[in-house]
C-alpha cells in the first residue's frame, strides 16, 4: 500500500474564508501557535464513517470503516469485515460506535443505515473470518448514530438520529453483575425528531437533555416513567449530528454549537437566562462561508487544556445537490479566544487535495505521543491527520 504524506501548513487559504475573522486573529495568544499535521492516506474507499479501537487485542489501535478494518499502528493493509449495501454514492453505514456487545472480550461496533432503516451491531469474531451482523431494531431512516450516557449509569446508550420518526435510545442489557448480555432495550423519548441531535444539560439540573432541531427536550427525574418536555426555543433547521452542548463563554450556562448539515453555516447559540428564569438564545456566527458541517468534535487539539471545535465539510452529503455541494472541501479547527472562534485550516482544496469530515469521525491519540490525531473517512477517502503539535 502506498502512503501519501503531506505536511499541512496553516496558511490562510482564501480571503473569503478568513476575512470575517481577521480582527480576531490578532487576539490569539502568542504562545499557542497553530497546530501542524501530517496527512496520511490510508485508503481510497468511499465509506463515510470510521471508528478507532483495538480489533485484534494486540494493544494497538486499529481503524474500522465500512467493509474493512486496518491494522495499527501503520495500517498497511485492509482486512475484510463483511458486505455493506450500496445505494448510488452511499454506503448504508452511517456510524461506527465501538462496544463489546456480547462481553466476549472482543470489541464489536454499532452502525445503521438510511436505506435499511435499521440499527445493527457487527460481531467481532476474534479472527480473520467475516463479522456477523445482528439487527438491533428497525428504527427508521438512520441519518447517523451517537452514544451518550443518557441514564447516568456509567454506560453509553445508543441514540440514532431518525428524521421524521420518534426519538428513542437503546440501552445495552446487562446481568446482575453488570456484564453485557448481547441484547438491547428500546426506551422512547419523544414522538418526533428532525435532522440533527445533541445531548447535554441545558438547565443545570444535573440531568442530560436532548437537543433536536425544533428545540430541547428536558429530561424527567425518572427516565422510565417520566415525560420529556419540549421547549421550542429555537429552530436549527438541518442541524449537525452532534449538536454540541458546551459552555463556550464560561458563564456557567451551557451553549450550543450547531453546523448546518446540508446548507451553509456554522454557529454557536449563547444561552441567556433572566433573573425570572426566562431563557433565550443569541445566535453568533462562527463560519458562514462553508457548507455541509454535518459532524463535529469538541476536543483539546493543541494541548493547552482548552477544547477546540474540529469540523469540516461532508463531501457530497447529498451527492453534490446541497448548497455549496461542489465547493472546495475543508477540514478545520476553530479556537475560542474569549470573544470569537478563530479558524485554523487543516486541509483545504478541490477533491484530491482537500479533505472533509464524512459523517462520523474520531479524534484520538493513535501513536501515544500525547497529541490527539484526526481519523476521518468520507466519499473523498480515508485519512489520518497526525498531530505534530
């Protein structure tokens, strides 16, 4: 296999992309220069999701994407997992969530698809044989899936984004000793959801709330018997998955970071609460000049102890039919400087030069050097961006 290495220098790619933040650039702390990355092409496959976990229990992190897994630490060749159905430019595989479902010591993964209308888990056989597929539920069209500890029991639940279908999460069943049993329980949340999904504590009561495009769903005290309350305080349109719930300006209240998955725009919504308890949201633009911000991660990418926003364009999210679908492709991190988000370009350019995010990606320290790397798939190929500090 041939690797393509390209050192990425963080230079302003275009006045259009950076002009609106020119003044903010002057406020960057001088002792934190932009991070540099080494770009490595792993495969030209066009699956849009990639997960990172130790497939063969050798102590090295591997990459799992679509029909294949790639053995770490150098990912020299792909190993077959199983067939994934294809529909035009799409593979029916929109997430890769590591989870040892059957407690056999081998990490499996959960995925799902728009066309098959199901979520499913693929069983790691522990050898080179094909991975068995197990249907969890026919849950409706799957835009993508995320996992959060919804019930605060220390374990992650599986939460699919099913536009126009009910919102629900899936709890992995466990025995009395806490070990997984290989089955899931479906827990209903709300009668309908749109495009976009987030999870976090909005009102500061210690419970995680769901954020959908139509508003936020306040968690009841008892998730089994209580009713989730919808607060229609905003309309996020074709929102990203995830919608990030973070305290951007550190005022003690969680805000929202929202990309538009199928149109232009990346924004944060500042939460404001009056002394009387009335809540409102102030919209602030982060990057209006790029489209298809379908997914994102909130992570410390430069090692300064503060989190940055890592996101970019999902290449051909709707096969080029979205606004900006044929614009150049980009991958970026945005650093909060106390007033605005400052854009740093990781990769940018036309197909073959720039790189986008796909629909599900990972930020993880692959080579155990203390710096987080970016592993990203998509219709534009599978790549690793090694963080060089």
